[in-house]
C-alpha cells in the first residue's frame, strides 16, 4: 500500500524481509548469533547502541518493531 501506514513487524520478520540469515544479520550488527536469537524470541533485549545498529542494518525504526515479551 503506497503512502499507507506502516505495519509493525517482529524482529525476525524484519531480518527475513532483508534476506539475511541469523548468522549474516548478527555479523552485520556486530553481535553473536545466539544473542540475536534471544532478541528475536524476546528472551533478552538490545541496549541502545545495538538497537541503533539493528535499525540501520534492517532499515527499520524501533517503533516499527514488535518486541515479544
């Protein structure tokens, strides 16, 4: 939908939309694969510097991500 409202997506969906494996995404973000897996499952959450890297790598804003809890 052009010019429409963005729908929030999960962190995993954002990674898949960019075509990255967990290994590729973790390397681009600068974290371990198990750390990214924990973020995607909602077991742990990134700190602000890592969150900024996620936003840049996935080209998505923090407010567009659904954080599982």
